[in-house]
């Protein structure tokens, strides 16, 4: 399979969404949506298998003129940074549809499946776009389906949560659009024509003042999407009031669009400013880690607890990204995948419990191990994955992030360790209150264990937890070249800063692979 693979990956879900709209039978709707989600999943698995892990550049590239007068092209590509997020997206969308078809969504199934598949198109398009105009279109496409998913199929204050989600995200998006347009016109001054093509925009020379303002606009848009402290306040409301599938997709994939944005756009476009911003972003990351963990510990609602845990976990991702070394960034990408799998699994499990009791209050449970042993055992595995137990997926990412952070700013990593301890504390304490002890509510005596469908939803998640925890090399080897190529721009920028200020370089790290030699050669040439 050659040209057109990425286009098929992006637009087949959209085709499925249109097909679903033409159906009237509910079972046909769910089956059709699930089949159309499995096709992108199969394509993404094929992409992972045939991806050349020795190459750092974009692969399976598709580039065609779209609006030549404005320098806009239909430019798609995948590299070691976006590859795994594409795979994660297709996995979680398929599992979300499979779960939702089991009774979680009882009304307007056709519209729900339509929005989920449109959302998948937006997510995959944003991950695979190499043209900034194309990226921005897909970035905006993501908002509308999630808005309707929260507003129509959500719970509690769903309208408030949906509007808050859109307003926060739109503020950042509009600032990013202004920055993109400024950058494009700056490119015209440099190369003589307008272009939205990302590799060409990497080469646009900017003054430090221009770069700082543009970096701030991009960084704010992505920080809101992550979300980082203190622009995180939309997240708990969105998670708490969203339907289960909405929470899974939001936590598993949409939040990663923020961290992906830093890796793909903010840092490589403005590496000099990114280096200056290391202390700020590592400090904000540490605050988010500890704050998210402390607030999660105090939550009486299971879903809200997991929402605040996401603030803490994504603080670790940002810590790894702004370590700006191979260990930290590879750990951050790995942790993005880990968080999607583990937190997505937790939201699914909480949704299964909510379907049985119609409450998420921790005080309403206790002693469930006696009645639902399969559920309790799976919950324990996912919980241990979330807190980073060695042998499961969470440990690998956290270890690499800690290593990268320690090699950059040791004090930040020391404080971040507190978040690891707090994370284990609130998760184990929550599990103890829900699963152990006597059954104090008579209604809990009648709770049924997991159905075959629910077990089928959780089995792939558990399999990925063990695979990523025990054998991380296939993933890390594929991301290394692209990470090193991105870091080459950072090292060149550091060399420029050294020449301007005549100050020592930021702490360097031992290479993880021979491809780091390329980084060293580029840096030496810049000097």
C-alpha cells in the first residue's frame, strides 16, 4: 500500500460518518460505526509495521497544491513522533464505539456515532498534517464533535462544561491563528512567497522579540489543550460531565494534541525561545504534577478524581518535553501513550460502574471485590499501570522522564518525585475504599460483574499495558530518529545562544543511539 494511505486513514472515518447518517436501525448503526472504526485501526497497524524506524524524516508523504496563490498545500506525512499517537487514536476510537454500543448511549445513537467518526477524522488529520493551514482546519474540526458529545450525551452541568471547553480552546486557537499568519508573512519576506509548509517555516529567520511573541501564542494554545496549570480549569468539568466515550477520547487523545503541538510546532519553530523557557515550563509542570495529585486525593467523585490525575500525569509529559534531551522527550512521547491507555481504561471502568449504580461517589461503594471479582481484578491492573508499577506501561515513560529531567534541572525532578508518591497514594486509597472492606450499601449486593462485551473492551488495553511495560524497544526505536532530528534544531539554537552570550551550554546527556551523532555533528557545524 503506497500513495493515498494517509488520506484513506483520515477520511475513511468521515465516509463512515456519512454512511451512518443514512441508517435507521440502531443495531446497524452501531455495527457500521464499529466497522468503519476498525478500518483506520487496521491501516494504522499496517503503518506501524511497515514504518522505517531508521528514518527521521516524514514517511508516506502526500503533497499536492491546494490553494497555490496563498502557498497552501495538501501535505501529509508521518514520523516517529506522530506515528504512535495515530495508532492510539484508532485504538481508543474503536474501543469507545464498542463500549458505547453496549448500552452506555441509549438515545440518538446515529448522531453519536456520526460525531465520534468525524472527531476521528479531525484527530488523525491534525496528527498527519504537515501544512499549517491544513493542521489548523483539522484542529478546529476536533472541537465541534466534542462540544456536541458533551452537550447532548453528557451528565449534570453538561451545557456549562461544553461551552467552557469550547471557549477555553477557541481563545488559544485564535491566538495561534494570528501567530501562524504572522509567520507565513515573515516567510514571504525570506523566500519571496507565501507558504504554510512546516519544513519551510522552520527555516524562517526571526528576531528574538518576534520569536518570543509567536512562541507565546503557540504555547498558550497548546498549554490550554494539555491542559497545564493554571489554564486547566475546563478539564475537570468536561471530564465529569462528558459521556464515557467522550472522556476516553478527551483524555486519551485530545489532550495529547497539546503536548504534540509543543513537539511539532512550538519548540522546533522557535528553539531559541524554547531554551529560554525551560525553567518556566519545568516549574509549571512540577506545580501541575503536585497540584493535580493533591486535588485528586480530595475528590469524592471517581471521574473527577481521574480528571485531576490527568493534570498531574500530563505535568510529567511536559517535564519530559522541556528537558529537551532524548531521554526526556522519548519518555514524554511514551508517557503520552501510557496516559491514553491507562486513563482511558480507568474512564471505561468508571463508566461500567456508573451504568450499574448511576453514581460515581466513592462513598457509595465498598466491598465490591466480593461481588465483582473480574471487575475488581481488571481495575487493579489498570490502577497499577496508572501509578507506574514496574512491568506495566506506566513505569517506562516515568523512568525516562525522570532521567531526562534529572539531567536537565535536578531540583525540578526531585519535586516531581513527590507527585509519583502522591499518585500512588490517592490511587491505592481510592481502590481500597471502593473494593475492600464490608459491603455497606445493600444495593451493591446486586451489582453484576463484567459482561463479555465489557471484557472484550478491556482485554486490548491490558495487553498493551503488559506489552509496553515489558518490551518498549519497538516503540522507542521508531521514535528515536525523529526525536533526534528535532533536537538537532535545539542544539543549533543553543550554539547560537552560546555565541551571543558566551555562556556555558545547557547540560548535555549521553546518547541513546548512534543517531545522536548526527545531532553532535550539526551542533559542531553550527559552532
